[in-house]
C-alpha cells in the first residue's frame, strides 16, 4: 500500500507533509482492515469491496484526517492524495482525489 501526498508548493518547512504524522494516521486507517474479511463487515454490506473501492475509501479517510488537522496545519496545503494498493508484484490499483477545487 502506498499513499502519495501532492502539493504545488512546499510548506514553510520545505515539506509536503509531516511523514511521521502521515504514517501514524495511515496506520490508524489501515488498522480497521487488517485481518478482516470486508465482505463480512456490516458497514460494507452491499458494497463490492474491490481493490479500487478500497483505495478510494482509504484516500477519503486520509482526506478527512487532513481536514481535521491530524496531519498538522501544513497539510492543509495538500492538493491531492493518491492511494495505490498492490494485489501482487504485477497487479495493483490506484485512486487519486483532489482535496481542493482547482482553478
């Protein structure tokens, strides 16, 4: 699993995101999925929990974390998040979402 945080300009500390906070929050998001059959989870009833859907779900949760300030104030400058889930060494799916309207 890879999460990519994108922004047009670096923040005042010359970084895109505090990687320590990003890792911490990503681990919290992923903890809900570890060693679980998502098709048996009531919150996902009726949803095709494809790799693509899961990548979108994780990206949306990371976007919420940014909005809440969990990745630090500098993270509010992030323009987009991309989440890639690897099914194997030759197959993966990715989802990218914007965090702010462009233009």
